[in-house]
């Protein structure tokens, strides 16, 4: 079945460092891919999405490109801030009623 | 526009007690979902309702029941709580059009079963 694998955390960075969180997926067909973010004590919220190969999703300085050839959707940000500290979830949706989530990667950003 | 709301925010139960978690959305979404979140395991789907009047099992339905009361409300019931059900529970909904598969989440219910 469909699955999502993302890098284990926690990831600890200093402010203004470059961030990469790796995500790979297994799916039949052409799923939509997502990154969700969960701030402490809150529910998940959509960060960005991409619906077809080579699409780049972007929001709040974060970017991810849908790479079908490598089945990847890595999250990147050029300069992280303390306020980016959160848990990040990679996810896919095959167009039905179910979304498959990765296990989540916790990011700590130090001032 | 409150989005997805959940009650209660926190709950402590004793083993064997029952309770219902409430969820409501005001976005006119057709589909609603219940997930549980456990450390290191991401989100696991318990039940979902594709539309008003229908419900289906997800990945981990045992020990739970659901009711899609109307288009807005989707409740989750624990009939006889067990310590293994200690978790954070999230309700979510999906809408229509180009954002059909984007999930909108509530703030969660943190449940402890002693």
C-alpha cells in the first residue's frame, strides 16, 4: 500500500541555518503531496502542497518540489527562525478519502 | 468562521469508563475524519465519513465508534476506555474543489486513560 517515510528527528539548528527534511513516498498512480506543520499544543495545518510531478509548493519561505523520478518531496528553507520550531509531517493523498502521514520530524531552532 | 472545533480539550478517564469526543466544522465540508496521534507514529486514521450518512473504518478502528450526526458534526465514542487509548485525538475535514484533499484539523483532545 501507499506509504510515506521521512527523516527521524529531532533536528536541531541554529537560527538562520539551512533546513532540509527528507521525505520519500511509495504510491500507485499520481498522488498529491503535502507538508503539514504542527506547533506546540495545536492541530496540524497545511504548510504547502504539490499536485503533479515537478510542481514546487512554497509558503512562508519553505519549499518542496515533487520529484517523481526519485519519489521524493523534501522540505527546504534557506534561513530558519526560532518561530519555525515545530513538528513537520510529510503526507500523500491518492485522490480518495485517505491521507497517509509520515511519522513527523521535530525541529528545534536555537537563537 | 471557527474552522474545525473539538471538545473537550483535555480529559482523564478511568479504565472502563465511556466518553464521546465532539467535533464540528463550519466550512460546509463533505468529509470528516478522526485520527489518533502517538509519539513516533504520526497520525493514524480511526474512522472517516466520506459524506453525511456514511462512515467507514480506518486503520485502527477497534474500541471506537463514530456518528455523523449531520453535515457539520462527527463524534467519536469510546465505549470502555483502555490505557492503550491514551493519545491525542484530532478531528479533520476536507472540502470541495481544488482543495478537496487538503485536510483541515481541529486543535485536538488530549485523553489520558488510567
